[in-house]
C-alpha cells in the first residue's frame, strides 16, 4: 500500500530553507535557527522546511560578530 503525498504547488507562497538562505545571502543554519527561535513561521514537510513568504522580514537581522 502506498500513500501519495502532495507537496505545495509550483509558484506557491512557500520557499524552501535553501531558497530563503540564497535570497538573503545567509547560511541555511541561520534560517534554521530563526525557525527554532520562532522568528519566522515554517512547516516541516518530510525532510524539507517550507517557509511562508509572508513571514519573511524585509531585511534579515544579523548580529555583529564578536572579535
């Protein structure tokens, strides 16, 4: 018995974790940490995080590096 799982349609309002990281020129780890902290809303779909475009900020907040 197999179950077909339907993903988000093409051109939908969701982006993957990698697409968000590429859009903001940051690492995937930074996006994942923002999800865990609750700064952006996302859904886990199998192995993939799907992030709503409406929950993304205009500019990504980054903390200055400690030297």
